C-alpha cells in the first residue's frame, strides 16, 4: 500500500510579503481607505439623491437600465445575455420591479455604505472587498466602465490580502477573536 505524501511548495517572497506580512499593511491601508471612501461616497450619494430614494425614486435606475439596453444595441458594451434579461424580464414586469427597485436601491446604497465602512475601519476587510468587487462586476456587465475596472482589481487584491489588509484596522483584533475555519480544532473546547 502506497503512503500518501503531502507536497509543499514554498511561497515566493513577493507574495509572502504582500499577502502574509504585516509590513505590507501600510500599502493595504492606503488601498482600503481609497476604496472605502469611494464606496461611502457612492452609498451616501444614493441615500440623499431624490432620483434614488426620494419622491422620484426609480428614475436613476430606469435611466441606468435604459442606458444599458441602448449600449447592448450599439455593440459589445453590454453582454447580450444581460441585455436579454433586462429586456425580457425587467421591462415587461415593470410594476413588480418598481417595488424591487424601491427596496433594491436602498439595499444597494446601504450595501455600498457597509462595504465602505468595512474597508475604512478595516473590519472583515476580505468580505467587504469581495462584495465591493461583486458590485463592480455588476456595473461592468451593465456597460458602466468608469472606475469600475480599477476598483475591481484593487478589491480583488484586498480579498487576496485579507490576512494583513486590516492590520491597521479592526481586523487586527476581530480576526483572532472570530478564528478561522482551519483553526476551529484549536479554538473548540474538548
């Protein structure tokens, strides 16, 4: 019977520095603060914009959907499958989606605020960055280029650096308290 063996590949010094060393935490702090402030500004702006959450709620999202559909007709700015979803699901059921939009806009705005707060305060940095990247991808599918590619790349790097990205933040104390899935045996009582 052949014994199973484990093969270990040593981590290269650059990735060890960036993703495992607290010496790189200053780099991640700068990126975190930039991304966090961007998400805070976006969420705050939606919560205080009449076209998102006020008397004219839905106007901004309707314009966004119509813009995405127009871009899909022009060429490759919007994926055809996404335009098909908007055209065949959202527009024919506008009354139903008006309720989804009303509450969805608030969820997006609060989601943007939560991502921003998580990144600025360095709390659950990897999770906050993941949801920020998810929102960036959603905007990219709708053909909104803007700063979304840069924000997506930076958020992805923060997800990779989750162990040290919040070192100068609340993660420094929260992560040891929460533990990690691979340390559950150490943390559980016998």
